[in-house]
């Protein structure tokens, strides 16, 4: 299945990092069927120290969780914000609007209408 984020499915994937191959998802809305569960502030220069605010590479690895997905949601010169996401189940029917191709949940019919 194609995910908009980098899904972590096994601990071996985390152990094999770096490199961190997370997609850049800055300035984008969270797609339907996903919710953000956390945000990690990480060093991406490779020279961060354990006593600094940004997580080092080993600290970042320790905070990644199997069964979650990740994407970069903000980038600075030396640090970045990594969003953590999980799939959610919805009970609503998801339909595609033929006018613009965008998805929407159907509106409930009004009493007395022929819908």
C-alpha cells in the first residue's frame, strides 16, 4: 500500500537508520484517514549533542515507533520537525466529487427531501 508518509513496519527498519528517508510534507494538509500523533524536534546536521533541545540521531531512533508513519513537517538550517502519524478508521462513506475530483463525506439528507 502506498502511504503519503514513511511507514515503519519493523524494528529492523529503525535499527538500519540512518539514512532517514522521510518525505518532506511541509505546508500540506494531513490526508483523510490519517492523524498526527506526535512531533519530534530533531538535529539533522549530524553534530547535535545529547544535552541540546533537538534529538540526536540515536535519540531520534529511540523515539520512532513501529506501526507509525513519519514525514518532515518543518526544516531549519540544522534541525527539523518530524511528524508522527497513524492510520485511523472512519465510519463515514468517502465519495469523490465529480466536479473537482476531491473527496468529501456525503451530507445527510434533509427531512422531506428526495435524496
